[in-house]
C-alpha cells in the first residue's frame, strides 16, 4: 500500500504548517508525490509558495524541491487518504490546556475528509484527547463513524526548533493506530521518511502519554538544578563549579540552571496535571517543578536589583540591557519566552530595561509582547548593568572590553544567566559579575 503514496495514487495532507507541520510536510514531499500542505493563514501559504519559511526550519531549496501543494482551501483535504494534524496545544492564562486549535483543526478536517481517511494527530496532548475529544468532533462534522468509516492515529512530534542535527529524519518516531492495520500503515509511511526508526506503541493513549512525559522529565530535572542553584547561592557556592565537579561521575545527568520557556517544556506538564486532577490525583512533583521554573525570571531580576544596590547604583531609573529574548539560543522562536518575566519584574522595580536580540523578529516581539527590540546594543548606552539571558552564538563576538564600553564606569552589574562568559575576565575588568 505504501507504493500508492510513493506514486501519488494516494495523497497525504498535513494540517498546520508551523515549526512542526512544515518540516513534516517537506519530509513527506521528498518521498511521496502530491503531498498537500494546508494552513488557515493565507499569508503563510503565500510565503511558502514563494519558497520562504519565516521560521527558518526549512530551506528555500528544500521547499522548492518537495512535491507539495500548499493551500488554504480546506476542500483540498478531500483528496487525502491520510491527514496529519500538527497544530499547537497551548495553555491559557490559568495554566489550563487550551484545546481550541486542535478542536478547530478537527472541525475543518471533519468537514472536508473522505470516507476511509486516516486522521493522525501529532500535537502534544494528555492521554485520551485523540479518541475521546477529537474523534467526536470528526464524527460530528463528517457524519461518519470512527473505526468504521475512518481511522484514527497518533504520532507525537519530536521536533526541536533550530536543531539541525536532531531533525525529523534523525529522531525515532512513535506511531499508534486504533487498530493493528492502521499502526502498520503509519509505520510504513513515517518509516519512509524517518531513518532513525519507528517505535509502535501499544495504543494511542500510550503514545500520547509517552510524548507528554518526555518534556515533564526535562522540566523536573531542570527545576532540581534551579532549586540547587538558589540553595548554593545562599551557601556562597558557585553552582557551575559544583556541577563541573559532580559531572565527573559517569551517571550524573548534565542539566544546567536557567529559564524554561518555549512551546513544550513550560507547557506540556500542565496537560498531564490537568488530566491527573480530573481523575482524582493531585500531582505534587510535577507542579512543584513548574513552580520553581516559573519563579526563575523573578529570582534573576531580584538578584540583579541586589547587585545594583551593592554597586551603589540607584535602582529607580537605572538602565539594564537584556541580551536575548527568544526562548532558547540560535532560533527566532519567542513563544512562551520567560525572558519577559525578567523584563516585567525589572519594570516593576522602576528599572528601564532594553532588549537586544539579533535572532528575534522585532515585529513579532512587538505584536506578541508590546516590546520594541533595539537594533544595536549601543542604542541606549551607557547602561548600569547587562543581563545575558540567551546564549546566542552571535554574542560570542562581544568582548569584555566592548560590553564594558556599553556601561557606566562605576562597577556596572553583569548577570550571566547561562554562564556564557568567563567569570574571572569580567570580575577583573570591574564588572560586578553574578551567574545563576
């Protein structure tokens, strides 16, 4: 049956062409003929038709080479034998799962799919969403019955934005269908693209659970190191020196302290904790980890203020340069960045923070957060302090002397959240240096 997709006799469609959906769509388009790439954003479709990806996850050359029909016409989905839904699953302001994007996508697919279609979800959800929520929406809008007129599948995304090593092709793919036949077909389809191999989960709920705990595990481990960094600071110890010593043991896990943002690690735990509480269990460890990581922006801002005071710099009206705004290094993705927590906390203290980030899109930052990114670190110098929040490679070219030239003469503060620069070089140059 896989030959039908390779020849173009049968078509695969991908719904949602963001950081996850586009690489998948292009990956399919390199192997199968006549892949459909659907997105509700007309501007997104137009840029992709021009061979441009504003997320920089896929090159123009790959877009043009792939056999993909980009469209914002949902009726095109009627041609597809397999429809993959890859849309965001965020949380709302109360940290409750926001299923509106996946529900909306399910409604569109349900209204435009043909009998016999396999609908596969890649979005991160809690166990049960695919079969208990999405299935009902598909049935209601298609007039068909799941398991009889169409089949369900789940294959959780494992895309790491900005990572050119751990790409779609190089990460083992989990697949699960509502029956053995569907699982086998999905294994063949994804296996034609993913060279790292396929893992067949026992069922859809198992696959959903496996995905959501991947990021929970990372979140808790980072939370532990963040809490340790707070304790070590109170004990007068340098966290990174302690970690360097501990890493000499072969089985010590190499996590580092820092801000935890983005569309996955800072969000996914709330999906499982929501479901956990729904079935009567209050999760302690997962939520504790979330509280610690959500607190780190405030903690870093507080340490900045304390160091300003130690340098005898008036806090109110002081100027701080924030170097970095994306949620991690060397990408333009600003979704759920926790740098905003530092920014807002500094503002509450009467500090004037200025953001410089050579990777972030200034229009997107303004639209999402109402902040204007400065074009050059020099624009509003001299500063009373600098906070390195994201370790972009672009910052490697900044020497201690240059950063010092951006600041006032009287013992400026340098807060190195990521331990990016040489501590001794900064201390000897007159900075009051502090790192997480």
